[in-house]
C-alpha cells in the first residue's frame, strides 16, 4: 500500500504545478526535491553539539557491580602481562605509513 500526500492549499498546488512545468518534471518530483532541500538545510543548521550524542560516563571501579569489577580486574591483569612483552623502542606512531595529507602511502 502506498501512502498519498494531498496538497490541499491552492497556492501550494499552483506553485508546484508551475515549477514542475518549468522544470519539465512531475509535481511529485518538485515536492520531493523541495522536501529533500528543506531536510538537508535543517540538518546543516543544527549546532554541532546537538548532532553529537553525549559521550558515555565511565564508571569508577567503586561504582561497578561485582561482575563489572571482576571483568575490569581481568582486563587490567591482561594489560599488565601484555605490556611486559612490549619490545624496546616499540611505538604506536604509524606516521611513516601516511603522506603529508594523511593518505596511505
């Protein structure tokens, strides 16, 4: 089943028909184009702070339930064991793999 959009306002219908005729397209295409444009403009007008969700709050070990605390402790132990295996001079800097524009070489 297809939903229908009814344009009851005579001025809106006349403008849509006129624009469709000038563009050589249908009223449906004119309305769709106008809705897309309005939607994109509204999204662009939002402040960046509204577009991004707030970061999650990280629990302190004291706030964790027993299961979370146990997992936290296991991860800490794993990190400690892994750090002992790090080779001298090893780094996480991979800048040698990218050019001056940040693109892979």
